[in-house]
C-alpha cells in the first residue's frame, strides 16, 4: 500500500518571519489530517525556523534543491549533509531548476545518488513542456527523465524515492492536466519506466505525485485516480485553508 503524500513547494516565497506565521497557522489543521504524509518545502533560509515549529508534529520538512558534494569550495551551494540535518525530503529536478538553472537528467541523477547516500528521500520531478506535449513527445520525454534521473539506484533503497509528474505547461498556469490524462502518464509511462529499472513490485511501491495547478477544487479528482498517490502543490500550499483541504482530500 502506498501512503498518500502531499508536499508544499513554497518556491522563493516567505521570509523567516512570514514562514513562522504561515506554519503556526497551518500546523493544527494539518496535524489533524491522518493517513497522509504531509511535507513542507520552504526556502533554505526558512528551514531552521520551520523545523523548530514542526518539532513534535507529524509534519515533515523538505528542501527544494541541494548540491551533490558533501562539503567543499562550492560558494552558494548547500550540501546533502546540511539538508539531511534538518529535512527528510528534498525536491530534485523541478522544472524551474531545469529551465532557469541548467539542471539536466545527469545532474538530477548525481543529486539523487547523493540524497540517497545521506538517507534523504528525493522527490524527483519529471514532466514535458508545452512544445513537447504538442509534438506528442510526452511519453518519450518522461520515460527518459525517469530512466536517466534514477539510473544506478540500488534496489534496496528505490522505494524511498518519490516521483512528481509535473507537466511544465500546468505549473503556475491555473491550467491543470486532466486527472485521467495525468493518471495515464503515470500508469503507462512512469510505472513501466520504474519497472524497467527496479522490477514490477518496487515500481508499484514507489509513490508518484501529480503537480501543476493543484487546487482545492481539483485535488479529489487527482487523488481518486489509480496511480496518483498525492500532490506536489505550489501556489495553493501558501494558503493555510487550501493546503489543509488538499491534504484532507488525499486522506479520503
Ligand atoms: P503550482 O506549482 O501548484 O503553483 O502549479 C507546482 C509546482 O511547481 O510544484
């Protein structure tokens, strides 16, 4: 059985003061949601403050990125050792990182291996652009991102990986994929790619989230699909009532 997971990707929003305010308001309602793993992924500068507020709750913390080296002269980077001190999860290969910061399937793979070596649970984002979608390349692109991004992963740790299927054209646009359409990509492309890497049993145990304009109104539709195990939520994760409602929808 795959336990549903709902993660909030705050992106580059919230100062420490704003983060404290948001989390304080969110914790009681979010904690009341049972049977769902709940994860907050604030910017690096907020992690310590949010970690302190989440202590003693069942809400987990995640980072939005990291470098693959454990330490060294890499000005401006944050290491897996540092992330692992505070977080259980780390988002890797988000489309904004691929688009604006030159991340590739190869760099995602190096980060994934480093995350696993530091006992972090990676949330690996995959998804096609609008052009790729319109050129009917979705299956090819997503299959490649899974295969190359997860290559070389030991079978014994593969179940710790979470995949987020995020069609790039659906992120931040208010135009979510249709739930059956997203489910088809997960069932027909992502799980088969996982099965090629790890075998069918492990492929069935790995959680696959949908992301891209998930809102209170459409969350249930996604969560009732056969192969979608939760959501990676951007904009709506910054609204207390909305994020709690989305987590509640995943519990049903
Ligand atoms: P969105 O972002 O929910 O604001 O579309 C999702 C994401 O980027 O993970």
